């Protein structure tokens, strides 16, 4: 992952919302086109320890989605995701 003007120590939150690659659709996880393991691996690998905020659905959707996204982060096998 290319380094940008700030590192993970300055990042406090990443907003998570599924989409269809064209724009933000706020879809429930697995309904969109994002491979979150591929997204989480470099983010967690560079030491990010902030929060992920779910940007989709109602509270029930968010709670179900959280379980899925936590499992995807852990599947990266990056120590900080464990």
C-alpha cells in the first residue's frame, strides 16, 4: 500500500459501507462488491488501531454486519486484527 501524507496513528475512524464499485450504496455486507479481507489486510498491517464505523442499514443490520466484518478482519491473520 502506498504511503500517503498521514499514517495510521492519525486515523481515528474508517467508515465501512458496501457498494457496487460506482458509488456508495450503504448495502449490507456481502451484497456489494468489496473484498474486505483485501481492504483490511493493508490497513491493519500498517498498524491501524482506530474504529470502523458501519455505514449501512438499521441497528440490527449494523450488529449483524459487525460480526461479519470482525470475522473478515480476523481472517487477514494480521496480528493487530486479532
